[in-house]
C-alpha cells in the first residue's frame, strides 16, 4: 500500500497513491507545480548553501566547526527525499527517480559503520554525538530519514535509502533502548519515524522504541531552558496532558506518534488522551484558518483563547503536522470532525504557503498584516519567518520541504475504505479504484470544480454492491444528495448510499457555497467586535490592493446587516474607511463618535490562500463591525 500512514488496524483503512489519482483542479494544479518547480527548487537551494555538501564532508573526513546550516539542515534533505519518493510513486517521473538515487548516494556515504548518521555532530571538529539532546536535533533528523525511507519502501521497495534508514534505526534502538541512554530528543520526530518504519518493515522493536521515547517524555528528562520544559513537551507526561502547549510543531509531531503507538499497542488510554487534547486545542487554541501556534517567542501555542490575528504565527509546518495528527485520529476512530479540520487546514494553511510558481513560501501565516511586507529577493535567504511576502528560502527552511512532501503524497489523504464500502473525504477531480476484503471492486471517477463550485459528481465505473459515503463538511448546512434522480437533504457528517451500483451512474453531492459570516467566540479578546467571511472551505480576506485608499486598511469597518454577497472567486461586503483624526494621545475620556459623511463602499474579499499573489499588501481576515 502506497499510503503515507498505514496503521495495522483502525475503524477505516487509508487508500494510497496506487488507488487514488488526482487528475486536475485546485489540488492537481498544485501537485503539478510541486513536481515541476518546487522539488528542484529545494534541491538547488540546499546545494547552493552547502547543506548537501555537509554529507560529502563527513564521507571525506573534512568536517570542521564552520559547518554551514543549522543542526537540523540534514532533515531538509530527508524531507526532500520523502517528497521525491511520493512523487515517483505518483507519476513514475524519471527525474524524481534520478534525484532520489543522487541524493541517497551522498547520504549513504556519510553513514558511520555503526549506523549513526549526522553531519553536525560526532566527527572531526564537531561536538560529540548526542551531547546536546535539547537543541541538537540529531534524533529529529533521523526521524525524517526514517519517514523518507517509508515513502521509498512503499512506492519502490527496499533499496539503498531503506537500508540506510534501517541501520540508523537499529543504531537508535541500541543507543536509547531499555539498556541504553535514558534520553529523548528536544524536537519530537524520531517517534513517528520509528513507528511508521516499524509498521512498514514489520519491525516491532522500532514501534517499541517509539513507545519508550513517548513514555520518557514529560518527566523533566531534558535540561530546563528559559522558555520552560513545556517548549519540549517535557513538563507533563503525554497521558496526563489536557491540551497542546509549547512549540506547536514539536507538540503535533509528538501527538502523531502517540496515535501511532496507541493504535499499534491497543492502548486505549493513550488514544483517549490524544482525543482529549485535540478537542480542547481545536476548540480554544486554533485559528479560523486551522492554523496553530499563536506565539512568536517559542513558535508555540498560547493559552486558551489567546489567538491574536496580527501576531499569529501559524507556522506552515504546524499545519502539516496538524494534518498528520487528524488523519491518524480519523483512521483510528472514523470520526469525520478530523477530516473537517484537515480540509480547513489544507485550503487555508498548506495552500497559502507556496507562491503560484512554487518557488517562494510563507513560513508564518498571520491573519492580519498591518503593513505590506518588503518584496523578497529571489536570490537571497530570508532571515525572518514573519515577513509579509513569500520568500524563496529561509535561514530555517523547514516549511518548503514540508509543503513539498505533503503535496506529493496528498492523494493518500483523500479516501478510505471499511469492510463494506468507500468513504470520500476531500474533493478533487480524481479516480479511485479499491478492493474490499471480500474481493468486491469499487471504481469511481470524481468530477468537480471544488472549491469554486460545490457540485461533486461521483461517476460509478463498475457494477457492484457496496456503500458509498461522502463527507458533508460541518459548514455545509443545506447540502443535498442526488441519487438515481432523487434529491434528499443531507446533514453534516457522512452521507451514505448503499445499493447495487451500475457502471455509468452518477451520484451528485451539492454543497452550499454562498459566502457566510463567521463570528468568533467572545472570549477571543483580540477579535471581539469583528466578523470573518468564509465561502465553502475557504476563509476570505480583504487586501489593501482592493481598497480605494490602499494605505487605510486599518480604517476599514463593515456593516454586517446586508450579509456577504457572492462574486466569482470570493465575496463582497458593505464597508467604509472611516479613520478617526490623529490625536497627541491615543486615549480619551469619551468614546469615539462614529464618523459622519463617509461613503459606504463595496469591499471585495478574496481567498486567504491567494493573499500577496499580486505583490506585498496589507491584509486582514477579521473585519471590525460598524452598523450604519
């Protein structure tokens, strides 16, 4: 099975690259750009900056203290290898295969005889192995190597990359096993890599080592730092925690591994702990975009309801990790709320990061940009994650490769099966062919312009008796299902049809796509008195480009009573630009009076994922309210 996640059991089973093919549309276009531009772009930057040459220096014995790149730069090479592996599995692209072999050869040469593999520690002029478990990222890097090997194994079979990863995993088990060092890595990732590689190879000891790492965390194993042990999730054992805290990517990678281990070990207590953390974190610590992480200081979660739009961090990598967690929880439980969050995150975090040409990216994804960012230089490394323009590469460039591997393997998140049928969770033009355990075959073709249109047509390609289930998103009140010429209303959840299908039949799901207002919980202080607009799965925003006075976005207020009006690709609301006069002191003993004589205008709103495509701009999602 060519799926990024393949648990040994669960309520539903994932379908992979061999069963699902995205043939066009919103995600097909992005997969094509990823394949033709982003993958080569990532390799080119890593070559240019010497991150790839780090492996050559280890192999040649020429390492020194001035190694280029952060200690985790090895992981970007591994994430690129994972992306290339999924891409080759998706298309059979010979250029992807050549890149895999080229990169694998350089990585393999740097591996020590005992399986240790790292270009920042353990060699001439460097610190000793595992001398900085808090911030050294050695095990983190290895975890991404193992995930790359899983992609290669499931799309191609055992080869040099898989053998390198197996030796590295064996080294980790010897070094940190029950009789070894009682340490953990400051950045979780080795856990999810070990669990998935263990499943892929049938190596139970890898899954057991992942469990051991999980159980060690939360007991103050790591050295304390100014940000506190919560930064590493080493403050509370995972089974006792009620909410995600600390560094968002660390927290979510750790949680993904916890679901893997809970499923493989039948550990219901651990699974319930993760579900509890998901519920509270999504309800109180997640942005309307699906973005996670509200604090810049630690790239982390804030407290409940601490969701400032202008200081939102919402790292792209946290969006990737959120999808990893929710998909695993869905496979384990069958609960549709997890795939609802995946859809929200895909359209409003993952799709937002890359530029249309696939050669520039957002690292952070704020919901309010007060001033236009400076245009990024396509030939320079950006030192800042918070820039208001997409950058070609970053000093810490974890997000481009994370986007690349997610898009390359995206069809592995579209559909599942159970013992009686097919469940379709994400909508894109695609073909799906799967077989049930009893040998019944299911084959469908999905025709849709989603999310531009809410019409999803599922064409049956073979005669068979089975159950078709289509996800109706939580926002889609008023959806209808047309089956055999008969329309019926369907509620959010899963709309099912069970009968004997005939080749050529079409089942149509109609989702309401009128733009709608979304109101925040009043406990979110930062957006009290504001409203957002959504259309289908897309969160909309206003950009300064679309205002008659682009420099006055901070003066915008809208009247919510007419409601948003649909227009192609977005919506319009009624608003005005009514800035109060400047004063020598920003505070007064009297409330500001509403501005008089200011003309009301139509304000265009566009999908948030397209913001800054037309150049740097100021932008906001949450719109202040002022009734006429």
